[in-house]
């Protein structure tokens, strides 16, 4: 499918008339932007580290400020001396966010005003009316008098805080609320029919995760670069497809443990794994030219253990000859290397060109429906009796086993409990038989399911 064809299926663009007010945190590196972001949202989402330039992409989170909902955004640090084209991309992204924000929290360090601050101020002049100068690191009352010196910069709204220690955060929130006209906003529009589906895109570095995220959301949420490890934080985006809202999480590329040497990268990879908890379905992205790694297998074990849906996404299909023979060999290889994911769909896409995304999202819907499905206990036990008649349970070492009762205890993750007369020594083959019958009869062929045995006399 062409890119234009893919876009037709989106059914709604990303620009909505009804939305949340956007509050952008901006400034040079190491002034405490990410610390303030975490403080306001009340959780550690942005990575904080003394290393300059840790935050690269724009991180966003819906949160409440004085009972008013806003979309808070943490941007990459604006550098004056840029070592490479990558620093240039981060700087351009930060400046672009100034235009989108309804309120800009310009962060400065009270201890150190630099030429980078002065250059950034010049970029803020055209947005003067929506800038709140937040003077950070007022860690002691003696520092408060230094705030007055900054009125010479020409900003009408100034407040001093300590993001690290939480000083004057109530005053900051009052100031934020007073500078936004909330009557102009009607809140975020949720899907009229269904709850949103949360997708995490996982895989090793340079498989195209950020490119796919940007293609899905129709925005440059994630910085795309050939440099391995470009994405550090978990980047969130949203889009609508066929009247269903999707949330997509772009994660850091997961490398082998011995290659994760920087503290920053360690936290990035750790958070990538934590996104499995927050997601409904995982897109395990695989570069079709490079194939699979041992690290991919470790990711899949984590996914299955948590009962999440997973789709094996073979990316960069546009770089192949596109023949059925190539596809069959690729699928055969995936199935051989991932026996634990025998249930998982395999899809081919080009994140760069946007091809195959409609089919991928249609498949995502199917997986989600299976994840959230519940089967009545009466149906399960009626089927269980038929399965036992068709294939009676064998005796093991002259011990007779009986299946007494089957029930589904949870959906999403899908878990069943099978009550038996004797748990010890129960044949694994028959347990697998019952699970396979559940998959076939009740349409759960695309998801991991768990079944626990419980003994009852």
C-alpha cells in the first residue's frame, strides 16, 4: 500500500480541535528540566543524570496541575556548541516545540547564566506572552534574592523553585494554571467506541523503531538517526485508526548486557523492559536483513511471562525482492528461532515507506480482542467433557488422573485454572492438549495463555 493509502485509513488526523493545553519545559542542558518534569508528573519517567544532553527526544505525559489536566512535555537541552549533526537535530526539535506549546516553562539555573541561555532567550522573544521563566536550584532561602536580578531579562512572569527538593512547587503550579485559559480547551478526545490499545515497540538498536513510531503518529515524535542508541527515554505518541485510539511507546534499543556500559544507557534499557508492563501488545521489531539475536529471545521470554500480546514485525521489507519464497524462508527462520512464540503473528512492513501498516494494525486489533476475551465457565466445562471423551487422560505409573473443573480467572493476561484430583505427576502433555483445545475452540490462537493446576479432592 502506498503512503497516501495508509493515511486514508487513519480516519482522523493528529491535529484535533479538542485537546489538552500543552506545557513545554525548555532550556539548555543540565538546568533540571527532566527533574522538574518528573516532579510535576509525580513519577520517574524522564531519565535524570549529570551527563549533559541525556534527554534527546520530547517526552510527554498527561498530568493534573491544580486539578486541571495538561499535556506536559520535556525537551532536549539546547546547546550552543554542537559537536555533530545529532546535537543539531536535538536543538531543532527543542525550538520546534516552542511553537506548539500553549505555555513555555523556560528553565534557568540560578547559579550559572551562560551564553547558551542568552541565545535561547533570543529564540523565545517571539513567544514572550506565553513564557514563564522558572529559576531552578533555589535550594536555600538565601538564593531567593538572586531571582530579582533576572527581571532584567525582560520576562514578565518569573518564579523560583528547587525541582530536586520540591521547594515552591505549589507556587509554580498556581502560576501555570493562572497563565493558561482553560476555557479554550475541552480536554482530549477519546475513542467513541473502544478503549485505547497501548503498543510498545521493542527490538535491538537501529531496527527502525523511531521511524515506525513517527510513521504511525504522523509526527516526528522520535529523533531518527543512524547512530545506535539514539532513543534513550520512552517516547509516547497517540493516533487514531478506524475510530480506535492507539498509544505507541518507542523504546531504547535493547543490547546485550555486556554492551550496556553507560549509566544512561543502563536506565534506558531498563525502562524499555518496563514498558512491557504498561503495554497491551508488543511489536518486536526485527531488521529483515540482519535477522534475530539472542537478546530478542530474552525479550520474548519476558513478554510471554507477563501474558502480553506480541507481533513479530519484520521491518525494511522494501529492501528485499518481495517474493513469496523470500517471505516463506523468513517466517520459517523466525518460527525456528522463536518456538516460544509459535502463537504470535508475523507481519512484514516498511516503517520508512509506510507500507503494510494497515495490515499490522488490523492484526493488532485481532490480538487485542483475543487478549480481552472471556469464556463462560459453563462453556469451558461442556467443552472439557468433550475433549476428555475424545482423548481420555492416560494413567501414569498406575495413578489415575481426573479433570474436575475448568475456569478462566483473568483476561489480559489470559489465565485459566484447571482443578484436578492429583496435581503431582500430572502429565504435561495432557495439560498442553487442553491449552491447545482452548486456543482452537475459543479463538485464542494469537496470544499467550497460562493454565494453572489446582488439586481438589
